[in-house]
C-alpha cells in the first residue's frame, strides 16, 4: 500500500512539474480602424493550460487541463492599453488569446502557442490594428435553374459555404486567416459581421486574399466530387469593408447532381 502511495505522489509531482508560469507585462497601442468609439470596446488576456498525458492508450488520453484564466485589459480613449497578468502553461497544447472587440459581443482575438518568448509577445502585440468585416448580402443561384431558396431548405439543406479571408503583410506573408462558415439557406443571403485584429499598423485598408468554397457532403457522398462552387480571388486586395467585385454572386454547379 505504501509503495502505491509513493508511486501516486511521484506521478502527481511529475504532472505538476509540467506546468509553468509566464508573467505578461507590457504596454500597447490599439489603432482603431472601425467606426466604433474606443469606449465601446473591451479587451482581455485569455489562457488555457494543458499537460501532456503521462500515459496514452491508443490516443484515448489527449492530456488534462491545468487551469484557465481571463484578465481584463484597460483601453483608454486614445487606444493605449496595458497588460499585467500571469498566465499558466503546461507541456501540452496551451492557448493564449489577446482578445479585443465590442462590449457584449464575440471577441476578435490573436492566438499564439505557449511557451513563447516574452520579448516576441511584446513585439507582436505592442501595436495592433482593429478592423470590422461588414455584414453583407450575397446572391446565390443554381446552374440548373432550380429555385435556390427551396433547394437550400430541401435537397441542399446540408450545403456548407466557407469564406476564408487571408490577411497579408507588405511582403505577402500571411498575418491571419479569418474563416466564416454558413450552412443551409443562410449561405444565400448573409455574410455576418466580425471584428479582426492584425498585429502591427496595417493602415486603413489592409491587404488580403479571399477564397469561397461551397460543398454538400451528404449529396455527393464522397470528397472528390463534393465541390459545388469554388472561387479563389487572386488579389491581393485592399480591404475597405466590402467584398471585391464578382464575389457577391455565387452560382452553384448543381447540374452534375442530376
């Protein structure tokens, strides 16, 4: 019995040793390129700590939580903010999010993996640019001439559309990918509003590329012919809140399903 107790204590110590503490303390500047007043925005540092499993049986044990936390960030009327908090990280896939967005709404955020060099975090987050992806109406039609709205609520009810915005720096390197997924009849009419954060000062109109894919796995039954629509706009474009010409209309190639 004593041997079991000693072994258990050793396991607890080993597991505890897999967690560390990182103190985040720095000042930053938020450049607000939306039409919202700074007083309407709020921010926080959110983290989740995970440990790798001591033992894994066929991948059934992916690790365990070692805590989480959410610390508010104060943002003044000039966009100055300060971060002063401690975050915990383990040996697993930890999460660190710097979140900024409208009060009471889903936050926009930047995400990095821990452990991560504190100097690099300060450099990455010391200047941030905030943008709004505007809600927009989309037009959708079917190549077969069927009634789109009826088709999307019957045969095509599991149709899925993915919009992927890829924001770029001046060297055409990826800064952030932002995706939005709509399913069923929603895809014919709506691109929802969303706020995004880009590291650094990216100006009023940041560079981006856009891809749109429409699929329905239930109809096709296999991945190779699942695509109903695919468009990758070459770009890069300067984002001004509106979708580029030609991307507001989607014609689904539903004829091959007949």
